[in-house]
C-alpha cells in the first residue's frame, strides 16, 4: 500500500527557512513625486520579426538612452523592466521634459517608438533581497496611465497638468491633447489623462486606444517624413492621382521630402505607390460627376513626374526599389503606411488612413493613425481593405 504524503512542511522546518520578519524595509518618499513608466513599443513582436538578438539589443539600447536622459533631469531610476523602466522624479515638470526627450531621442537615434505614463503622488521605497523597488497606489496609477498612451506619446494624469500647466506654457514646442476620461478600473477608479507630444513628431492625439485622429486633416510634409523614416521594409501609399505626392518630389526643396525618401531607398526600404488607372472611362465619369473634369489629366501629369523620379532613383543603383502601380476602380480612402506586410510575423507596421468624406475636400478629411503593435486585429482589417485595391494593380510607366 502506498504511504500517504503530506504537502505541508512541518512547522519546525518552516521556521528554519522563513525570515523572522516578513515585511521588507520600507521608506516612504519624502513628499509628492512624479512616477514614470516608459517602455519600448512592439519589442516582443520585434524579436519575432527580426530575431531575438536584434530585439534584445534594441531593448538594451532603449533602456540605456532612457536611463541617461532620466538621470540628467534628476530622476531616481528605480529599476529596468526588460524593455522599459520605472523612474521617480522629485520635480514633475522635469519628469515631463525628460520623458518627452526620451521619446524623441529613441525615435531619432533608434528609429523605434516608446510610450510613457506619469502619475503624481507618494511612493514607498522598499528593499527586498538587497534590491530597491517602489510600491504604492501612485505606481499602480502610473502603470495604468502608461497603458493609455498611444505609441510615441506621453500620457499624464490631468491633475499633474493642473500642477504644472502654467510652466508647460513656457515651452513652445510642447503640445497637449484634449482630456480623455476612462471608466473606473478595479482598485484605481476613474482616470482622466492628457496626451503630450513635441511639435513636429506627429499630430496631437484625440481619443485613446489603438487609433488616434488628426482632426485637421492631411499631415504636413514634415510630419509625413518623421512618420515614414522609421520604416524597415516597405512604404505603401494608395491615393487617387498622387498629385500632392508628386509635388513633394518635384516642386519642393529636395531636403524636405525627396532626399529622406532617397535615404530610405538606400537603406533597402522598398516604396510602392498606387494610383487610379487614368485610362479608365469609369474614372473619367466619376470626376466629371464630382465637377472635377480636369483632375484625370492632372493625375496623368503627376504620374509622369513620379515615373521620372522613379527612374532617377533606379539609375542611382539604390538598394531599395520604387514602383508605381495602377489599380482598377476608385478607392474609398487614402492611406500611407510602412511595414504593412509585416503584421503577421512582427506586427510592427503603422498607417495614416483617411476615408473620403462627402462635403469635405480630400485635404480636410480627418486622418486616423493605426499602429499594428497596439491592435493587430484592427490593423489587419484595414490592411485587408488596402489589399483589396493593391492585389490586382499593374506597374505603370510614363504613358499611363
């Protein structure tokens, strides 16, 4: 017969292995502090897409940059979190400045994206096994606030803005988005946040979650360049006649758009532009009904200019390839994105998606920004709409 065994250790054995004092050493913070969580967006997906070593190296570089900038602004970096860190600032204004600089430098130096959250309150510093940590309700709120930030944005509690709002007005390059209120969360309650960014790093977000909106419409050429320059594999743009795009290449100073695109091609990024088939009778009738009978000829002229730019890039022997395509029918939207085809293995893409709305010019249409790392399912649905147009497209030349 098998002998009965007891899972519970004997009391004398427990006493010999358990510490005499179960509570670790605890030191409350001397006052109100700003608690910051910052992490690297899509790091897990990046490891799957580009390899473990590359992903780990990117995370280490991200944390090294973040620690250096945080320390420069007076932070106590409490701990690394794999692909992010937890820091505590005695000065909330310097916490905001440091975090915005981290997000900017990570994007500029690493061609990667961070997001961050800040909460204001007190913390308890504890020492466990010789290692220090920070605990408390403020840390919990900061983590939740950070989860509400879109990639490339800093989310702060509205109460923090009430504290330093007048000081932030001294910084002309900081923009603050509208208030976003989230329903009560277990143990935390209702959260009211504001989203911050440095000017020139994309539109101020409206709303929260995997989609944010540029209400003004078409992004500036500078915002588009900043958006595209982190591409690793491909750039895709789908439009009607791509007339504005051709102006970027031909009518502007090369340093504003053409040279940055050349640099991407030199890195091996492919560029695919999709325009409507200007030979289509249905297309001509469509623009006649819209009261724009001359648009098709304008689009044909734009495509001729783009083909010449394409040929110039090809003659330069760049590693990447620009291709211009004609698709049948008319799209319901304009889209510009990068690494769209990598959503299955890596989920690292992003897009600016603008559905055409009656009564608005195409330039006025609000632009939705979607990030594959934030919501791969939603991103995949939009990508499916894009594929419905691009799958049957044919490459074109100057006589399109």
